[in-house]
C-alpha cells in the first residue's frame, strides 16, 4: 500500500516539475522576444505591405444667412503615376509619352514646363522604376476630368499607372470678411477658432478607412480607388450673417479708422427681437500690409472699460431702486468734483451749477452721474453692484464662439475696493465688459426689457435639409420694470435729439443711443498716456426698434477723441445704409408719404427690372399699356410713371441715366465694345447719341453717382 502511495506521489511531483519547467521556458522565451528580438521584430512589422489609413471626410460648409458660402471645402487632387513596367507596358508607354508630355504642358501651363521637360522627367522616372511619381498637386476636379482622357492615363490605375489622391482644401470665398467670427479650420487654433471651432463636431463629419500598400521606396499607395469605409461628410451650418451688411460695415469701419488714424475698431449689428448677429467686424491695423484687417476677435474676446456708455446701466439702477425723476436736479458745479482727493471732470463745462437728470445724461456729465450714484449708494454700495448683476452684467453672455472673456465688476468686499471706486465705476471705469456684452444690454432696452443671447447660427443642414433650427434664447426676461424702461428709452432718444449723439440724427427715422469716450488703461502706464476709446451704442428706428448697433474705435490719433466725433459717424453710415436696404423696417405710413413726396433718382433701363424694383420698394407705379424692352422713369406728384423708350436700330442710343449693366448689354447686342469709367449711372458717352453705328467700334461710358 505504501509502495502504491509513493508511486502516485512521485508521478504528481513529476507532473508539477514539468509544468513548472514549461512555465519558466515560456517566460524566458517571452523575455527573449521582448528584449533580444525587439529591433528585428520591429523591422519586420515595418516591412508589412498592407495597412489601413484614415480617409478624411469633407468638412461641412459655413453659410451666410442667404446661403452664400462663407467657408467651404473643395476637392483637391494629387496626381501620381506608377511608371513600373509591371503596370505600364513598354508598348503603351513608348506610344503615348510624347502626346502625354505635350498635353501636360498645355494643361499646367502655369507651371511653365515644356513638353520636352515633362518627357525627360517621365523617362527618368521610368528608368528608375518609380511607382509613385508626382505629376501635379493641387489639381481641380475639372483638370482631373481632362487628365483621365490623356494618353496612357486613360487606361486607368492598373494599366496606365494613373494614381489619384483625393484631398480637400478649406476656402473662404469672401476672404477676410467676418474672418475671425468664421474662424480657422486648424486644430492648433481651436481655442480662438470662431464658428469653425465651435461647431467642429458638426462640421468635420466622420472619417473613412482606405487600405494602402507599401511600395519599394517606403511610400504608401491606395490598393483601390474606393475606400473600404466611405467617409461621411460633415453637416453645414447656416449663420445669421448678412453678407451685404457685413461688407458695408467693414468698408465703413475701415474708412473711418483710417481717417482717425486709429489702432483698431469693432462694430456689431444685432437684430433686436432674436439676438441674431447680422454683421460683426473686428479690424486692426496691419503694419506689414498697410491696411486694416481682421486679426483678433475684439468684440467677443476683449473686455474694456466702456466709459460713458456704461452710464445707461448706472441710471437703470438708480431709477429702478429709487424711482428718481428725469427732471430732478443734481449739483454739478462747474463740472469738477473731488472724491477722496481724486478729481473727476466733465469734458465740457455744464450750462448751470444744477442740472436735471435728463441734461446730465444727454450731455454725458461724469460729475452728474457720479453724484447721483454716490448720493444714493455711498452708504450701501453692495446694492448698486448687486443690481448691476441683476442686469446680467456679472457673467458672460454665453455665446458659442470659444474664448469669450468674462466681465469684471468690482465688489465692495474686494480689497481693491476704495473710496473712489463707486463714483468711477458709475461712469464706466473700474469695470470691464466685452463689446458684445454691452450691446446685449442696449439690445435688451430696445427689446422692452427682454435680454436675448446673441445668436451666430440659425440652423444646421445635412444634404440640403434643415435638421436643427435654433430659436432665440432669453438670458433675462426682464432687466427692469416697464416704468424704468420708459424713462431710459426717453433718455437714449434725448441723447440723439438734443445731446452728444446729434451726429446720428436724421429726418427720416429716429435713433436712440449713447456716446462714450474713455481713457485707455495701459499696463505699466495706467491712464498717463492719454489715449482713448471712442464708442457709440444704440438702436433704430427708436419708435419700433429693429436693430441695435455698437461701434468702438480704439486709440484714434488724428485729433478727435470723442465718441460723438469718431464713433457716431460710423454708426450713422451703417444705420443709414441698413435702413435704406431693409424694407421691413419701414412702416406703411412712411411709404405712403414717400410715394407722395419723394422719389428715387430718375433712370432709364431694362423695363422688367425697373418695374420690379419700384414695386418692391412700394412706390406707386404707373405702367405703359405694352411691355417695352427699354423704359425710363418720369416722377410726378402722384407716383412714378414708366414710359417706353425706343432706340434707333442703326444709330447710337442716348444711354444717360442707365446702369452700366444695361448700357453694356445694349452695346454688345449692337456689336459695339463698351468701356466703363467711374461708378453710378451713365452721365456721358464718348459717341454722341444719334451718330451712325459702326460694327466693331468702341464707346466709353462715364458713370457718376446720381444726386440723392
């Protein structure tokens, strides 16, 4: 029995030691592979000939409000050729190389390579057996279609060695227009990438997979023209940007920045009810280019001390908390006051030592506003700051564009709060807001107290169909009471009618707003350098607001520094042009008055276009019995009469009053070459009306803007 037990134990021990030895051998082999064979195995892995590569999806488009392309990805192709004899036979190569070289030289004439140069390059590459020889990069789709018909190439990839590498290039058709709002398609700039960064997950789509094989020189080429997993293209986003308004805004801002020798400036146009940003411009002087360009998104990213435009917030607080009257008097003396040894001054001497709240606001009296706030809140400044926060001035407005910097409101609990903080804070110092945040406050006043978030995107589309629509977002349903709103609206209108904002006043529509002039704080210099920000913020038409607008001009150096002189004219130019082109702003009564009293400049031209334009603008139009090809306008007290114009078949017509488009079209129909000089309507022509027409002759048309 003992012998049997010993035999069993011996066999168990034997199995145990065999298993242990096997395990040790496995561990030793693994260690040997990991350390001794590492380099050899890595080289073998690199020598693998087949591998999957990502295939980039086409990034979605960014569209303007009307569907115009603001950013788009267009196909871009790289053309290579497998010149090995296994693919392209000697017979095919020798028979087609001359023709191929000639056609390449013609198609890519911009490269300035002759047919002989192309032929030599192809012969050298074939001699070296190159399988991935670069023919041309950045090839358009139209060029690709032509290449597919060329000798040798027409045989395709497996017999003609024709290799097509598809890529995409991001393009911005309108160049620098709204460039920093649109952003950049670049992962390195995602932090400041505008809408490109904000909506990159929607825009980028889903990449596919393509199988490639390694060739002798270490390069990878696609196994097939078709990917194994087809990439899914990105979605399109439709912005709120009106490209026409954007263009006129940037043009106006650049011109005024230049005339005032300013460092930079920004302008924003917001739709009152929805918060849609119809245009936003950020221009800074570029020393290298010698012009103003979009370099930095000042409107979203750059908090600044707003100066006098902040007085609106201070008076909202004072009226809301203490119901002060607009005809209440406050002492301003000679326009100078001291707070704890620090002097505050008005830019202009007041009309009297005691003036009303309305006069204080309309003349932008620093002393007056600071006296109101210090008298009411000096014993409990926390109430003042708390209500500013209730106006939603203490936190970002939350736009989707990355890197919106938060506002800064000093708090009485802060060690940086001093005796001078409250009076200077009341006039727009010691607090910072971004331009976008400030216009959001003014827009809320125009919107009967409802503060809406600024909107940059209206909808998302896929395959041309809307899959997501964005509605206005209410930040604050009521910034103050209705009675306070009535008062502050009256104050803002008074600034334009009677005060510092009179530069934007016009007889056609009413504007409400506020000027601002603020010293710029510079690190290391404080306010000693005496450089300024000039601004104007407001809305129009004041009696039924449609748009709010902000203009900020930084560091004007040409002489004028005040918002009324530097920023207000920019606001006026933008507002006037928007008002003239946006028919939904005009009320029926105004259109009726215009039909009776004023008319557009007389013009002649293509009848259907004249008729449609006048009817669209709601003018009373009296049409001829027939529908002529050409017509002219005759203005009368009852409306606009359109009369037919008949031109002689063989004589030079009188083209004065025509647009360049109509005049050139008419000349081309008659076989005459027309050259245009100037802008506007045709004022004169080099060949007199009634002169005999000579086929192939020329005429110079001088254009001039019509009188308003």
